[in-house]
C-alpha cells in the first residue's frame, strides 16, 4: 500500500476514526466494553506480558508473527493494558498509512477510537448526561481519564485532573483558550477530595461536576466544567 501523505491532523483523525469503526464492524464487536485482548487475538496478534519491560509496551514482527509486548506494572487486564494493546494495534494497522511523524499520536487516537468508538460514545455521553461514573461503568476497559477527555470530542467542555490536590492536566474544547482555574473549581475539587463522592457546584457563570478516582494513598479528582456563557474568556 502506498504511503498516504496525510499532513493535516484533521485528515488523520477522520481516517483513524473510520479505520477503528470498520475494524469493530469486521470483528462483529457491537457494544461496549471493548476488550483489546480479544481484538488482538482476532487479528492474530500475539500478546505477551513482560514483567521486566521498562515501557508500557511495543509491537514487533518476528518469524512472520506480529507480537505485542505489554509491561505488567498494573495487575490483570487493567485499563492501562487495554490502552497499550489498542495503541499497538494502531501501530500495526496504521503502518504505511501515516507518516512516522504522526504515528504515535495516531496510534493513541486509534486506542481511544477502539475503546471508546466515536458513534457509540457520542450517543452514550449525551444519553447519560456526561456522567463520568456512568460512562465508566459502560466503558469499563477505558480509564476515567481517557473517558473524560473523550467527552471533549462531543461538546464544548473543560476537563481538569488533580492528583493529591495538585493540578495534573487541564484541557478544553471551547474554540478559544482554556480559562484559568476559578475558585468554584477549586472548591469543587476540595469537596470531592474530602467527601470521596461526586459533587456538583454552580454559579452564574459555570457548572462544575467532580468525581473521585481514589486508590489507596492516591487521590485523583476529575472535574468537568461547562460555561454558561458561550465565550470562555
């Protein structure tokens, strides 16, 4: 197959989303959750868990067989393992279709598109009113973080993640720059951290919903902020 010179990210996004949809249809995967281990097996990709692997994973061809090597930092079939396998499936499927400068980002998008298929997720996000906890129950093989950021593809929002009270990542899908964190968002984060429960706070400008994602001594809080004024500035 000839290399497709896809230099615009928009073109790559459409191609990857379409490839993921086509693959799921071909493998008769009709509803979430999507099991990346099952996808790999259906594609004759051998998955090996390597306890000594220093990276999350990689794919390689040896003796005519494509293999996916996955690190074992997380137990069982964790969300990280599903994402790693789905990413490596992308590396295999997109080889020769996307230039090397785009392959990592395109493979990450393939992982998202396989675990959270565009059409399914858009319908479910709207039907479940963008409730992260409910979406996580439905798309159990994807992490809370991946699900939260997938919401940005559906409607204008701001997603903010705090780890142990410190800002980890903040991203928005409004047409202009992401506004600074406001006092109400900080108040919501602290309320979630203290209560370990979902919290909704509103004022005249914004609506903020926060969810706890806690593990032992690690507290992650994910906020979904929606602006009541269409101008985020």
